[in-house]
């Protein structure tokens, strides 16, 4: 990461060099490391330091962008010149707005200096701990231990100045029990909050329980989705709610803004100051990260607007949501299963892709721990299934939820029982 | 890299980015370490190298066996990908004008609610050096583009795309694609799709065009034939492979009409980099020959796992900041001897699918569901009407064993993939999949409703 003082110095140099009418600068630096293992052995072990400066310059309504990952004064000067050269020949943009001025940001605890102590030896040790857990159970474990330490800084000609440091440590692993597999993952900005051995235990237990799966028929099933699976569906709603495309008639929300599209028990908020989430105090072009409600009892009340579209529709521009948190319920995981007459327990989904954006119809696979629930008990493992389902329809059928839990630091989501979820086909394992 | 993007009458992105850095991979104590940095002063070079060594030592504490590399002749040479017009010599203003001009032509057509045009150019200058003595300098240039027309009406939106498919070529590739000249046709096809009936449900014959097959080959053959994946190294992320090494030479992957060949010597191919990022020369080899599974894409580290004495030269990193990993080669479907007219004439109940659409496959590369960009019904040997919302499902070997006709070399096209995601951390790799139209009998269609 680049410390605040040095970030400011680089940005002030770039601003001083610029001759353009308006300028926006984004400076970031990331140190990222991954220790990856498969078959109980490290297969790949990497660390990269990567800074980057992006310069956008405007002459009137013409703009151009240039970026570089070299931050010496000559390279910064050249990036400014290239952006200005592009801006001079660019066509006029009728939607040009002045860059943002000073903003007020929430105090988001995004950085823990302890991340600097999580070096190669400690990462290898974390991997070894995970592998030992699996080995003791006679299993093969694959996984990754990652670290990210970085900084983000923004500055504009109109006085915006923003700076945030971030840290993240994640662990994930997949245990192989021959005829079954299990997966677990976690992430936190504070290294000591990731219990690597616990992840391996959880993945291993799932893998052992997932052995000898039977095939169940495709069709509509009652499902209990663990937080990771539910979060993956929810994420697609937030990726697809772009106001510009909505008003152009190209999204599921087109012509349906303000309607209740999900169940009344579905409320999604942003809580960027939540200690177990990894958010930054600002996002897109320096817009402040907000604490707000985006889905209120099934109605999408807020969705992504760029600044021009926001102005046109008289709503605040907030950028993409950070620190997502779905309101959970009060059921325990055991009660969720206990209340399922016959259904499937899903650990996670995989390879989700859009099939029909106008209905938000998605497809994907179950993976790494899918189980049959019969008469309130998990009775065995099932072979994986492909779904074709819309999160709008699925989240209109939420019967019960546990309290929300962190999903690798990206979102807070509960486990949930849904009364109907459509599986289309099965696969052979 | 230069990126120009326009939406309707606005240029939304006019960007040039420069990136440079150093990546060092060290084999010590029988294990790997890799470190990289954008900073390139002498002190940073020493730091990065020392860090790679420290990381290798960490790797060695949890190692199954010593890494052994397949032998490779040491070379000192250069490679330059083919190009005629330097894309960076074409003024940005001209590119922006082209993109806006395409959009204007699209928006002039009725019912076109949104028009988009994107153009890109990329150049990589790389110096590879190894303590074995290799010194290889490569200069690669790549260009691409796309126009998209969204027809909007009656509560629906349908989009049709035209790709300037990415390849190692200069700006002449974009010029030859003649996006403006195809705009009216693109708009018409988007409108047809908007007003078309949904595709039928049932078992139908599918004829897949070369651009569509690019993605099909990528997902159902390219990925499962990465040897590191088959050995379980991707298990925590993208999964494993049903093509296990014990099935080499015995598994009937497809019908006798199906031969899938990896060719990293194809000049325009995106995996044709002269030498891979381990210094191994580009080669051509069989993945599937007359339906039989016979080969993998490999690196120097994994080649020995299937007793091959030499790497196939398919280890690539997506930038200086990434470690080389086994990557899909330019895997293409060998042409047959049919013509498209013959395949259509011989199809009683089917659909012609053009272009790329939705795609999803399971973690062993068996159960898949694909869509497309343009769909035309085939009835009693004739193309009859446009369709919308067509998807099909299959299981990989059953699907390829249902292939009973492949068009000839006159129909063959190389189409590239720019953003193949693989690895932890994620890397975005590139490769090309050439194919001619091919027919697949009795495929399950239309269940995604």
C-alpha cells in the first residue's frame, strides 16, 4: 500500500501538471499474495505488488483517460499528458458533469496493520494446518490462503480528496472424500479472525457426509440454502439493477420500478461499518458509501444510478452498494432443517450465469455438499443438480431464515428455507 | 492497451493504459515461489527475487514431491506476432468516430433502443530469461471489437451482436470486419429476434456456427484437457475434469467426425505466442483424434505425469504480475467435408445457432447448458423462421458423440476468447478455437424456462 502522505504527494503532482479544465485521479496500490494447495501439497505460491494511477482529463465536454503503474514523476507527467491528448480529440459528451467536490465519508474500519505480519511462512503454516485436519480424516484437501493489503486514493480539480487503506485475509478449501466433496470459506480484514483449521474441519465433515450420493429427480424442490448459496443468488440482483439499462428497457426492473418483486420478508441493506464486512468508505468516482435500505420488504427502493441518470431521475447517486446485509430471521439452522418436510440442503452454487436478463433467469450447479432432507432430518447426500431459476421467484418463497452471518466478508446473509426452487437436470456425481 | 467504447451517441470510454513490471519464479528445495512488482529499480529486483526465494522455501514445507521439469532446448530468439497496420498508429479520434458511426447506423433502424460499439487494441513486449540460459523476446499485438444492437419493445429486449473476433493481428482486422457495412443487418436481426417465437422444447438437431462452437469447444474440451486441472490442482476453484489420465487413448470423447487439435503455431491464434512463459516453443498436437481422447495441454511441470518427455508449451501468465499456469491451447475442431447447405438440407427438425450466449457447465465439465446469439428454425431441410430464448443442455461425451457432420475448410474460422478466467488468484487468459459449422443430433433443447 501507499501511505496517505505519499498518495497525496503523487496526486498533488498530477493535479499541478494538468492543464485540463477538470481532472479526476485514482491512485491505488495492492500487495496480493496467495498460497495455493491441492492434494495436500502447496502447488502455487505467489506475491505481487501492483500500483496504478488513472487520470481522466476534461477539456469542456471532451474527456480521455490514461493509466500507468509507474509512479515516478516522469511517468505521472506522461500519464497526465496522454489523458489530455485523448481528451482533446474525443467527441463531446452531452452528459458531462463537473467532478465531485469534497465529500463526507463514513469511518469504515477497513484496515488492520496485522496483515503485514501474515508473511510467506505464516501463510504456508495456515495451509499446513488445514491440510493436517484433512489428512487426519484420510481426505485430500485443496485450497487457498490469501492476503491483500492496499490503498485507494482519489482527488479531483474540484477539491475531492479521499483515502482509504484496506486489508483482507481469506481462506477457502475443498475436501475430497472420493465420492463426495465439501467446501468452506471465510474472510476478514483482521487475520486473527480467520480460523483456518475450522474451515478445514467444516469442509472435511461435509465431504465425509457427502459420500455415496444418490440421484434425485430434477423438478421443483423445497431447499435450505446456506449463506454462501443465498448470497450468490442475491449478488445477481445487485449486479443487474443498473438504472440506465433499466430505463432503456433492458433489465428485469424495466417497467417494474417500485413493484414488490420479492417476498415481504426480504430486506437488504448496506452496513459498511459492520465489523465482519470488508467495505471501503467510498466507491465509484469518490461517491460516499452509504448506510441505507436497498430492498425494503420485497421492494427494490434503491438501485445503481450513475450521476447523470441520478440527476435525471431526481435520486441520489450512490454508486454500487458496499457492505451488503440481508436481514435474517430467528430460526436456528437445526430448526430450519427440522421444519423441512422433504427438500435439499445446498452448501453453495457454481458457474451461475444469466439465461434471460429480462426475467433475471439464472442457471448454475450445486456443488460440494448437497444433501437430502426428509421429514426434518438430513438423510444422505445427493448428486449435484443444475438449476434454472430466478432469484426474484426464489426469494418470493422464503419460509424461514436464520440470523445473518458473514459470507467471506463480502456480505451478511442467513441460511434460508425456500418453498420452491427449480432444478432442471442432474449430473453424474 | 487502448479501449474505446460508445453507447448510442456518447463515447463512454476513451482509455489508454500502460503497464510494466517484473515477475520472478524460483524453484528452490523442489518447490516454487513467485513474486512480482511494478517497480523496476535494482533494489526492487533484488527484493522481488529474494521474496520469491522465501516463498519457495515456504512452499517446500508442504510439498508432495520435488518439482521436476521436462527438458526443453534452451533458445535465444525473438518472436513477433503478425500485423500490417499498427493499431496504435491509428488516431484515437478515428476509432471514436468509427464507434459512434456504427451506433448512429444502428439507432437509425426502427426499434433499436440501445446501440453499443467497442474497439480494442493491445500490445505486449516481453523479455523472458531463465537460469537455464533461455532469452526470448516476444512482441504480440491483438485487436478486437464488437457492435451490439438491442431491440426494445412490448416489455422485452433482445440483443444481437457482431464480433470483430479477437486475434493476433493489426488494425487491418478491424477494418476488414466492416462494422458499418453490417449495421443494418445487425439491427434487422435484433428486431427479428424481438418478434420471434420462443424456441421449441424437445430433442432437436442443432447446427452450430463457428463462433458458437468457439465457446462450446472452450468449455467442453479446452478446460477438461488442461492437465493440471485433471490432476486436481484447480479443485478448490474451477473444479476437476472428467478426462482423467487413465482414460487417455481409451475414452470415446466424440464421434469419428470429431478431431480436436491444439495448435499454438496458428499465426492469428491468441495462444500463439512463439514460446510459452516457460520458454517452450509453440506446437501442434491432438487432444481428440477421430473421437478418441488422446492428449492434454501441459507445462514443463506436469508433462511427466502422463509420461510425456516434453511440455506441449501451454503454460502462460496473463501479465508480468501473474505466475505461468497451464492454459488451454488454440484447440480447434478439424474441418470435415460437408457444406452448410448440405447439413441444413439433411436436417428435418432442428435449429441453426449462431454466436455466443449464455454458458454454464459443472465442475467436472460434464453437465452443460448453452445458449447463443441468433437462432433459426430448420424444418424439412430449410431455414424457416427466427427464434428467441433458445438454450440446450447436454453431457459432454454424449453431446460430442452425437456430432455427425462437420463442414469443410471453406467454412472454418478462428475465433478467440479474451477473458478465460482461471486460477487463484484469478488470471484472464486468451486462446483461439477454430471450427467450421457442425451438426449434433437429438440434443435436449428448451428446458430453461
